[in-house]
């Protein structure tokens, strides 16, 4: 419900901004009359399918230089993407790979942006786009191992929810393929902000004090590439609180249809 409220507010703002824009009659090229009449551009990003990410965008031309866009991305529950990259950036490859080898992830994000076109405009050419992104993650089956009193090894299966809020600047270029088809190239879009979330893992059997200390040591030794976390270990298992910086990069290609 929170995300739908954000979407509704964004659409109201878009309509208000558009209502303030006078219609342009300036002729800058042979194809501009077509572009000024076709102000709606729904898009789909096929490059995201490589990571099973379904990404859709709607762009509305507001004036010669400005447009507004809203992007929705959805990653269905499945294997953890970029696992090798995360292992490499974390440093301790053997331990991190054990933690996330069974992990599954689902996420969805909403990204509103305002685009400023540097060339002829009307949603054509190079652009700069400040944006905000809200992302929600559902994580399952992170395995944290500990030594048992009997000299063996056991694990706590952990999962939970995490969300992030980031702001960034997208640099891109939109090309005309024909009178209706466009290709949108998201060249690079770094973004930075904060994250928060809760993960919980329950042990199948009560943990002794020695096993609790072993699990605490496992959690203490984890060095995440981004984000900070604190943890509490009891005889029932572990509870992890994520609260810290979050960063990412937007890039890819999308195909659109003007009408």
C-alpha cells in the first residue's frame, strides 16, 4: 500500500507539472511535429532478463527539454544474483560463499525521475535524470554456521525483509529507431542512500552458551561490502538488524513505443 501511495502522489505531481507547460510550436527539425504529438513512451528493458529482472518504464514528455518517467522493476524469488561478485568484493570467499550458496532473493523497486534533454529534446538525445529509488527485498535461507558442543558443525537458517532508499543521477541517451520505436540507453546511473531491515534465524534445537558464542563469532567475522548490521544471539537463534549506507548503479537498454 505504501508503494501504491507513492505512485499515486508521483502521478499527481506529473499531471500538475504537465498542466503548467505551454505547447511548443517551435520547429527545430523535420521530425519534431511527430515527436511533439506522441508524448507517451512505455518501455521494456530486455537486458534485465539476463538477471531475471523484469523492468518496465513509462515516460511522459512535458516540454522540449523535460520529461518525467517512472520505472518499476521486479525480480522473482530465486537464486542470489551476482553471487560471484559479492563473494569477490567481500574478500573471504570461502565463508561468504557458504553463507549465500542456498540463499534466494526477491525484490521490487519504484524509480521516479525527471529528465533534462541536452539536444533537440522532446525525449530524444542525451539526457541527465536525477532520480529517487525505493527497493524492497525478501531474503531467504542465509546459512550461518556454528560449532556444536559435540565437536561438529550446525547452522541457523536466516531470512527476512530489507528496504533501501537512494538518490542518484542517470546519464543516458534515447535514440529514434523509426517514427514510433525508440531505444533508451541507460549509460550509467550511480545512486546512494540508506538501508534498513530485519533478519531472523531460529535454531532447531536450543543453543548452549558455547554454541551461542560460536555463532556470535561467525556473525562478528562477517564483513559486508555495503551496509552495517548489528545482531543478538540467544538460545533460540539470532536476530540481525541491518541499518546503514546503500549504493548501486543503474545501466542497461530499453525498447519503447511512442504514441
